[in-house]
C-alpha cells in the first residue's frame, strides 16, 4: 500500500454551495494548518494519511469543519456511521447512560448489555446463537482465530492448527490479525508463521480463475494437508476491492470446511448490518459461517465489535477465561442499541439494496470517464471500490487515485485516502441513510473529476 500525505499548503478552489455541499475557503483551510501541523509533529506519521480537514460536526450524510465548509460524506468515517452523523437518538442514548453515572462496568452484568445482546441475537440465522462483545474489529478477528484453533486442538491435537485466509485480505492491525492478513507489506515486521496460509481470492480481476479448484490446488502446492486446517477466514467482501466471492465458491467452501471439520469464519467488520443490502454480507451466499467478526456499523461510531458464533464454539472457554476489559461498555452499548434500532425502523438495509443500482451505474460512468485509468470496479449494496491501474493491466497506479481524492475533497465530497493493493482503490461508501438525490450529486462530482485526471 502506498504511504503518502496530502499537502498542507492551502489552495484556492472553486466556491461551492449546493443542497449538500458548501466550500467557502481555501482547502485546506489556512486557520486549520497550525492544528494539522501539530498532529503531524506529535503523532506517529501513520496518522497523517487522511485529507487535511478538521472534522467538527456532522448531520446525517454530511460533515462540516469549524470554518463554514460542509462535505457530502462518501466515507461514513470508513464504513462506520451507517445511520449518519449526529443522530439525535444515538446522542440521547449516550447522554442518558452517562447521566446515569454508568460509563464503565467491566464484565459485571448491566441491563443495557442484556438488551444489546438480545437485539444482536435477534439478527442471527441458525446455527449462530451467541454474541461476545468486544471493542475493535481486530479484537474480534483475533478472537475468531483463537476459537478456531482451540477447536482444532480439541479435535486434532497440536497438528490441526492452520488458519487459511486470502491474498490481499485485511483483518486488522494487531499481530494475529496481520498474520492472517494477505498483504505482505503490512506484516513485514512479523516473523514468518507457517500456520497462517493465504490462497488467491476469487475476485475475477487479479485472480481470473474463480473456481474452488484453485483453493484446493493452492493448499496442495503449499503442502497443507486439509485435515490440518483449523479454520478458514475471509472478508465477506474484500475491503481492498469491495468484491464478493462467487456464491458457488462460497458454498463449496462451506462444504469443504464441513468435510474437514474446519471452522468457517467470515469477517463482517465492513459488511455487517446492512452495508451490502442484506443484514449480513454472507447472506448473499446462501450459507452461514460458524463464526462472524463484526464491528464498524454495529454501533454507528462508538468502539464496539462482536463475535457471533455457534453454541459449540462459544462454550469452549469457561467463566473468566475469555473476557475483555471494555466488553459491553455501557455508553457504547447504549449507542449500539440505538443505532441498530434505527437500522431496523428506517429499513436502511432495504435502502442500501435499493440504491445499489444507482451506485453501480455511477461507478460505471466514472470508470468510463477516467480514460482507462480505472481498470476495474466492484461493489455491493452501498459500497463500491474504483481500482486505478496502469492501462490494460492489473498493476496499481496510485497517483491518479490520490489526485482524485484530493480534488473530491476540494469540491465538497469527502473520501478517505486510497486503500488496497498499491494504494490504488478509492472506496465510495456513504451512510446508509443517504438519499438518491445526494448520492447522484456526489457521483456526478466524481465523474467530472475522472474526466480531468
């Protein structure tokens, strides 16, 4: 992945005022430069990769700075604010719990924890039954790895310990999550671990052969015996490219895991709770995993994640053996409960499905306008990724991707920095509350920018 910083030199841009966008200053705003420079001086360099805008307030699918500028938010805070920014229901839930004097409870039971667990289990298809609340997506994926390996040891001893994941996958930034990840650059600081094995992801772009035979053939080529596999974990759609695997591939993967007593895990941190136009992304495949890791959209903005699992897997550890200091934090739980209620009552899963054709058509127009710079796009529901590549190849070309993000922010459409292979993919994933009118306005801005690249 490319590592860049957006420049902090203010640039005079076109003044904009529409129903959803308002740009009235230079970008970045000159008054914001001291604060932005202070962050670059005092934080690790890794924190300096996003557009240099001071986020100050939010209203549904827009965000504003303190200087009178407002952006149509196509980032959702990196797929988090599913019900939009500043939702009064979420704010009131946070205020009420804080006003109750309860902002930490460790693992001691609380009423709000009971309500949140009940709400989450009501989303689950059989045989998923139990919910373990945590704080980050990485924590959730690592817990899934732990449970899969624990079952592997229980049924096959120390030899059944291999975790199979996919090339270009991202499962978080902690040690186990990065060992499971499919990007060599992100785990160069770690020693090789032969118990973590990657296979090609059937995206149809970089991996043309999307048959399940590739999975079995790759394991054989790497000397991995099927019965030594404790678990297989995949993002439901790959975050770096917003691609779902073919449904038939997923069904064969489910059968393969059953045949070899391996735990099937889907990383739903990005996909869960409506982003794909279904409650969970794995529902596109017509199968159910043994474990699912969730986060991001589960709470709409507070640090909450969850592992969803079968009774068998979630009962392997006894009382006190698998806990987390901030599990089911009362304030975070109250926010998550309010967030999930909004998703249900406002039928936001349906809204994501309804707007999918609009987003797909817009992405196709943007690709055509790019004169070959966007080599591929894919998406589902309210998420799409535009991959910038060298013309006629799959080689990443990050420079025009970064240019597009910079120009988009200057014109009032908020995107986060390019991601994925070579830092070449731009993600479009607004809050699930976005309207067709607002979505089409933002897509038209990106289409115009694509023509100018």
